[in-house]
């Protein structure tokens, strides 16, 4: 290739992009929509995401390593929430770009608190999510002005992660902010997490979606066995709860609720893993698992 042709060819770009925001603004939905695969669990309840997870998107000109984070909790202190907040802070170290996600309908103090965590030297893109829920588009103008006054942003991009609206615009803006670098991951990779981790997360998501406000936050999921037999995956999982009464709620009458949760989780696993899954799930009472730093560390938090 001649020097002239080399100069005309855009350099490949690659970098880490942290997706941050308060609970319930749609960070995980945005990650999944950008990557094009369901790799981060979602529900209408806040604090569904508990772990740092990267979603990888590779284009001809760039590779994006999107880092999803838990919603930063400013109201309730607990050993679990302290660890989740630490995950958010740690995720901001070593990234190249930050996408600060806010609800296009309203900006609250918790949004500003998350923005204050972002180091001043990093380029920040403000993604105003859920524009599909804003009735009059003219109502976005004062919101854009309100956001613009908070910091010198690299860009302000209104989007709908749920509907995929203007995600190409957001992607283009981020690509221009990434450093020139060869790709960090193989082209076909979509996440840095293994199937064992994803299996536990899919089960936890169904618990969040099927149950009321109390029980999901008192549960966690561990994978006891994950075995490949050709195209079949045999998975044994345990759901830990804090009380015997929560175990009864999770089981449902005759075990019907737990069977439904396992069935839905298995379907998600088979879709992402590309093969059959045989899933067995048990429920175990382990009092205080979420209140002990030692227990949380053993469980990977």
C-alpha cells in the first residue's frame, strides 16, 4: 500500500466506554441495544445490575468495549450497596470515554451525584434516554439546556435504548472519541464474561421480573456445576435467600414459580449459548448473606 493510500485509510480505534448513571435510567438496556445481544440483565426494578460487565461491539473501523455498571446508590447504605458503589468508582478507572445516562424526562440530584464521580479529564457523552416517553419533542429543549449547563460535554445525544432510536448517532460520537488502537478482543466476542456467570445472571433476572419488591434483593445465584456434553450444557444452580419465608415465596405453590423462572432462564441461555441447556435450580436459606462483607466477597461481589 502506498503512503498516500495509507494516509487515506482511517486508523482503527478501540477503547473502553463506561456506561454510568443512577438506578433505573436504562444503562443495561442501552448496553444490550448497542451490542445487539442480551448480555446484561434488565428489569423495571432499580439495582438489578450488581456486577461490572463488558459488552463488546466490533465494527470495520472500531471496537467498543462498553462497561455496564450498577446504578450508583445515594440513599440506602448497606454492605451490598457500598460494594456496588465501589464497582462504579472502580469502573471509571482506565476507561477512555464515559457515557452518562439520564432519563430524558427529568434530571434529579442522584444524576448529578453520579456525574461528580467522573474525573474531569475524561470525555463525557450525555445520553438522554427514554425519549420515546417524552410526549412533546419540544420538551427536550429545556432538558438539553439543563444538562449542558452541568459540564462541558463531548456531546449530548437524545436516544431511546428500548426502541433503538438514534443509537447509530451515539455510536458515531463515541467512535470519534476512542484512541487509535488495535482491537482488544476477537471479532466474534460480545462480552468479557463467561457462560457460567451469564447463566447465574439470567436466573437472577427472572427472579427480579417475577417477584415483588422485597424477595429479589434478598437473593443471589451461584452455579454449582457447569458441564459441557457435546452441544448440551448441564447446569446446577443454587438460589440463596435470607429467610425461609422468602424460599416459600420463590418456590410458589407446588414449586410452580421456581419452575417458570428456571424455564425462562434456560430459554435465554439456549438463545445466547447456541445449544441445549439442562438446568436444575435449588433454593437454600443462608441468613445474612447480603450483610456480611466476607460472604459477599466469597460470592463474587
